[in-house]
């Protein structure tokens, strides 16, 4: 007898199942067979039965000897049992044998047939899809994915439309419903028959009719137990339906179906044809469904209606169970559930108006039993969820985390956010004490060894970049294997950057891109440099072969170099094996070897290694070589591993006492006091229905066949009915960047409109963009919460700061600090410090006076091989060449060293760059060398200023055996303001020392600056002549520094230089200021300098205009620090400062 049990609540059905199971089977040792749709339902059902079976007055029962299994495995086991192919386990429960027609096992024979018959003209469309005959085609990577897809289709055909498989097995190319296949699908029957021949045994669907006949005629067929139970299905495959109907002839088959509406069951039952249970189901568009009044019931219950259409004709007994105690009240949730149960229509004309309201709109319902939270993006959803749960726990001390279920259609996106918001013990937020269990994330997020293996396979498919390799080395199992610390990883990153490693372990990775003759930039080349740097110095030209020693590798790093070398050697060996096509068993051996050679775990986590090895072995089938055996390529293995590490819910991940987070399917009908639906956004839920053109079922579906979009809608309906006290729905209702309103998913709109129509108020709560909005801390600021909504103390401080009067932005340029206290340490002024100040007075104020530093933007390590050098890289090479040539190294030796440094682009690109730099350096050297006559001299200068302070320093590069001598300053840079001012101040110090008795300094007549020409590849020479009276000029510069340490002087270097260059007798200062302004606003101008922004805008992100500098003045701005500035009354301070610094230099400058 087939007995249908239905109820609005799953816990009521569980009670009914307990009553059935309370009557023991004839054989007390035989287990009860209970089929469940998901692991989460299994865990909950086992716990629920344990409180009922064998219980006394309390909840002290026990549930044992129950065999929980999924409907597909139960169907397979019954078919195999009837055919005499079942193995009974020791407890007597049914166990399905290994079936080559299951999707996972079926992939391999499909792959073999695909390879064998790819030249068949009938399979031309597949041959083109997988790039058959061209191993270099990127389409060849679709081979395994195509085979797996076909295997999944064939598996689905057998379960959902067994008549199709029967037709194909009989040689009829039909769709299983009496119609010929479309032309674009006509290749499938012949291909399926070839797969059947390859397997060598019939498909279970071929035997389905015979199995059902035996079950109907022979009570002992399959030695089935006298009772079978199926709990909680909302959709049943056609093959399972036929088996259940046949088994019910001589056995009790109990179907426990959650159904939300007795009214719907009665209305639809009146339309069911009693004879429709026989034969092929009707097509979906041909079935008649009742017109429903309740929008939720009408829009979300298509799956259940089709289930009833297929079950009703075969049901022998229909039992409707009502709860022992009424669970419905007058809350909004119970109103919605009653409306669904009784098919009630909402009041006409009442719709949600929350889209035009804010969070304090009185039309928003204060009933906490149904809430729809519209937030600004996923992060804000998590913040609001966290605070809402805390309020629920505070309002009901009996509510426990295990009573709350969070379902999310996109767990992978929300999982990191959930991890960051909950379960962080020791942090100052009450939600951090709530432990969360993410129930069905991908296995790679649970087992880091599998994550490493997937990462290694991805590396093999790519270029093996420096960043990816270091990331792999930083993975916990790899770190453990090679004993890497955080400091070790930082040092390795530094080595790789300095040795110019870009991508590729060796030239093997380069060969695929035609770069096998270019070894520089590979890990092999970089490691040679690193290892050689342990025993040799870069400056000594002690290169070996093509390796130049890397500077800065300390002897203490020898052990780290060895461990890194071992890691690269093992990784390179694994990657080389992964790039070769090989039989499946060889792939399993290679990946298992990678587990052993690249990973290690602590003893307590050794299960990770065992699990990884077991799963890899199973994924590739029997690891022993067999004939014939399919050959797999790297792209095939990538697809295989991708399926292997996808989300896998396990029984132990549910009902652990923690907050459970899972996708929509595993626990959708399991009752919880609080159901949370998170991330119900229109773009992800319900899933967009994309018809697979290769799917015979999807192209023309029959009643009862799977439809992902209808399945998602049914999940939403199940969740509504499963909530006992509260239903909370979260979605992104506004863009977090633009603030633009985002419409909710259709199912959310239906819920909101239905509830609004039934109650007259909207359940939508629109939340602020930020957690520190004052409304979150104002009692009643969020509807439904009497007190403050947020529990976040850090956000409270932000809200309090916003409520305070707007503070004036402190702009350093507007403040004047007291003069630095003079001490013996500050009495004398270092020449280098004075130069640093005038080269950039604003930076010097922040660094020298405030003792602060704005972090530089780290230049990321480039993983690309450049075909053209960046300007900074060109300068670095040219500067090295010029410096080394001035020490006597030839240009050829410089080039040889640079070729081994690995900085140059490959082949002709690098040659062109190197020749251009060498030509420029050679020209510079030709100008500089004649000036470097005699023995270079280093001068110690000490200048006493009129105020008693002294300027001291050391000046090198003084050349000239006879009088006059000169400071010779060569540079690969162009002679811009920085080089000129630095040379000028140095010359002033030497000249001033000469006037105070320094005999060696008296011979210095000038400073000669040599650099690249402003345009072209030539050179530029500037000569600065010694002034007649240098001490007052040097004193003015010192006094300007004194003032510049009290407040930032409006004197950016390049604009000041540009101003003076365009200034002069007969010229209006407005013309000079306009040119300075253009320089300031230039792409690389001072307007973009964070120090300028901080000093004159109050923040490193502030927008600073040139006028902000011109406005800076003192009450008597013609005198600064005792220095009389050459400026008119109507001129800005900037003009006077620029002339004071630059006019003396300009008057003593020769050349350009």
C-alpha cells in the first residue's frame, strides 16, 4: 500500500513518521529504511525521532537502526536487489552496488567513446566543440567537461524520463514521450548506444519495467523490508515514482510530503485524472492547474503541484496530519502562513510603499515575526543581520543559536563576511561570541591540502607567476612542509623582486609562448642569483655563467635559500608531470605525489592528508592501470578537480548547536524558530533559467521534471512555512556606491506585497548606508526596535563624532609652531639636512619637524615581461652604468652585468633599450671624464654663521690639480631644479668655508653639473660660479629653514624654479605665476604630492589648488625669519621666497 502523509509543517510529519516507526518490523534486527532528500534533513530527523521513539514522559527516547539514504540510491538499491545484484550489508539494509551508469562513473566510458567516435560525421558538432584533431587548440580543454556534461545528461534522462532510455535502447530515436527528437539532438541516441556498448551492460532504465512487474507480482522480489519510508520530498523522479508504486503492491510505502495548503491539495485533486499515473507524463504546457488566490501559493508552489499530479493517481491512502497544538497565532508570520494554508487573497489595492519611505516610516510594520531588510550590499546585510540576531536573543532568553537557521543562495560570497562578523572570540562585539557553522562550502575551504592541489593544477595551466608561487608557498600546508615563517615569506618576496623574477620556473613554461631562449626572469635564473649572492658580491663583478650575485643575501639566509630551492625543485617536477597527457591512474599518482612532496600537517590535522589522498584516488577511479584507459590532459583534470571540490554538505555539519549557515536546499523545510534568508538578490535568486540546448528534458519538459527556477521558488515557500517564530529576509536594496535603489527579487516582492495586502503594513526596513549612522543608535530609530539598534561600540564612536559640531580641518600651513628649542644637537646644521630641506621644504617640515612620514605607495612586483622599460627602470640602469664607468668599469662590462641582472626586455626589445642607454651613458662619460682631472678630493667644511651657528658637512667629487678646482657632479638625470639647487647649496658651503680660512676650499671655483639634455639623447652642462660673498646667502637659506620648521613654506621646488625662470625685469609677476601654476597642476606636479595636500589641505586626500599656496602669508610677509624678501606689496609670499632661493643661483649659472 502506498500511503501519503501530508502536513503543513515538517515537524508534524516527523511525528507521524515516529508513530509509523513505533511499530517494529517483523525482523527486529533489520533496519528501517528512511529516504531523505538532503543531509541536513537527515540530521534533524534523526534528532527529532530520538526525542519520540522509545521516550517516556520526557524527551529521553532513542533512534537507532535506521538506514537513512537518498531517493536515488534507494531506487538503485531496489532495482539491483530485484535483479539479484544487491549486496546485503551485515545489518540487512539495502546497499546499491557500484553502477557504471551513475554520472561520476559514466564519465569515463563517455570519454572513451568520445575519443573513439569523434571522427563520426554525426558527431561533427561535438568534434568542433572540443577541437578534435588539433591538440594546440584551446578547445581541446573542453574534452573532459563535455564528457562529464553528457554523463550527467544521460544520468538525468534515466532517472527523470526512463522511457527515453528505453526508446533509445530499442533503437527508437524518440524523446521518450512519443515524439521524434529535434534535428540538433538526433546525434544523442546513437552516441548513447555506443556508450552502452562500451559499458557492456544495460542501463537500469531498460530493466525498470521488468523490475516493476516483478515487484507487483512477486512479494519476495528483492527481499525488501515490509516497510519503506520516504520523508520530505517536493519532487520525485519518474523512475522512483514507478518503483514506489510497484513496491507498494506488496509492501507499505510511506511518503511524508510537506504540503502548505489543504485547500490547494483539494482543488488540484479535483483535476487529477485517476488514470494519469500510467504511461508517460504529459508535457508541462499541457497540464491543467487550478487558479489560486494567494500570490505566494500561486507563484511558488509549481513543484508541489506537479508532484501531486504525479503522485495522486498512485496513492492508496491519503492522510492529512494536523499538529497536536495550534501553531498559528495573530503575528504577521502566522497571517502569511494562514494565507498560504487557506489560499487567501490579499486585500486589493494594498501594496508595499516602503520604496518611497525611510526607516522611520510609521507604515512599516513593527511586528518582528516577518521582516524584510533592504541594505546597501552584502557587507551591510551581514552587519544588520548580526545586530538583529542579538536583539532576538536578548528578547527571548530561551532562544538558542541552534534555533536559528541562515540560508543563503550564494554561500561562497557571504562566507568570508560571516566569518568576519561572528565567532571571533576576544573582540569587543557581543556577536563575536556566537559560533557559526558553514554547512556546505566547497571542500577546498575545509581541507587546505585539496586547496593546494587545486592551486598547483591552476599553476600548471598558467604562466607560474612570482606572485602565484609565493601565494602557494604561503598556504598553511606548504608553509608547514617547508617550515616557512612570515619573515621568511617577506624575505623571499624581497629576493624575488630584487632578482627580477617574473614568471616561469624555468624555460619549460616559456616554451609555450615562444620564449624558451629567454631564461632571465624565471625562478631558475632568480634562484641562481640568490644562491650566488650568499658567497659573492654584486659589486665585485663575480658573476658565474649567466648569474649575477644578488646583493643583500646574508649568510644567515643560507638555510632559507636551501628550503626555497627545495620547494621550487619539487614544484617544478610536479608541474612538468602535470603538463603531459597521461592515463587517469598516472594523474592520480602525480597528484598524490604532490600531496606528499609539497604539503604537511600537524598531527591533529593529519585527517586532511588522508582525505585528500582518498578523494583524489576516487576521483580518478581505480588507480591501477587498466586497458584500455582514457588519456587525460591538464584541462580535463582542472574540470575534474573543480567538480571534486565543489560544495558538499555532510550530515555532521548540521544541527551542531551553532548558528548554521547553508544554501537554500539542505534544510529548507526543516522547522526552526527563526529562519533567515540572506542575500536574496534578484540576480542570484531564483536562478536564471538557461535552457541547455543539449538537454532533451530541458528543451521540452514533462510534468514533474526538474526546473531550477521553480525549484528555487519552492525552496522559498518551504522556508516561509518552516519558520516558527520569525522570518527575516535580507537583500541588497541599494547600491553602496551610488545609493541607487535596487528592486528586490521577484519572490521577495511577492512576499512583501502579499503581507502588505493581508496586514495593511509593510515588512520592509530600509537601513542606512553606514553602521555609524545616528539612527542605528537612537531609540526607535529602526522600526521594531524600542532601543538602539546597533551593538557595535566602534560604530557608536563614529556616530558620536558625526553628532559633534564639525571640527575645523587643521591645515598646517595656517599654524605657526614655536621655534625648535636650540640644543647642542640642533645648534649646528648638517649640510645634507639643509639641502634636503630646500629641495622639498614641505616634505622637510613634516619629516624633520613633525617627525612624521607618509608611507610611499609600494611599487607592486610586476609579473609581466616588459617589451619596453619604464622611465624609472631606464634611469636605474643608466645611473648604474654611469656610476660604474666612473670607477673604471668599461661599458661592455656594465652591459654584461645588466644582461645577467634580468631587468631587460627579451630579445631585440632589450637590445634596443640597452643600446640606447649605453649610448647616452657613453656621451655623458665623454663629457665628465675630462673634468675629473687629478686626484679626487673630499673636503670637510665648517661655516660659522653670523648668529653663531655653524653649517658643517663633507663634500666629495672635488677635482683639479691646479687652481681653480671644481665640484664635478655627473648624473644620469636631466638637470632639473633638484640637481641645480643641491649643487648650488654645496658650492655656497664650500665657498663660505673658504672665506673663513679653509685652505683646501679656496681652490674651488665652481660646481659643474652634467646630465642628460632636456630633449633628445644629448648631454647638458651647467656651471655654477662661486659668489663673492657666500656667507649671507647661506645664512638666508638657514633662516628660511628655521621658518620652514615652524610652518610649511609655500615653496614647492619645480613651481618656484619655473616662476624665477619666467621672472625678470620688465615682466609682470602674473605671467610668471601663470607658468608656475601650470607646473603645479601638471600630471606629475606638486598638486598631487600627498605632503602638499596634507600641509595645505589638511588631509593627504584633499584637493589643493595653487591659490592655496599663494594665500599663505604672515602679517609682514616681506620678512620671513629675518630675511628680507625681494617682492612687491601686491605679490604673494611664494614669489618672494622663490626669488630669495633661486635668483642668486640664476645670477651665477652658466649653460643649460
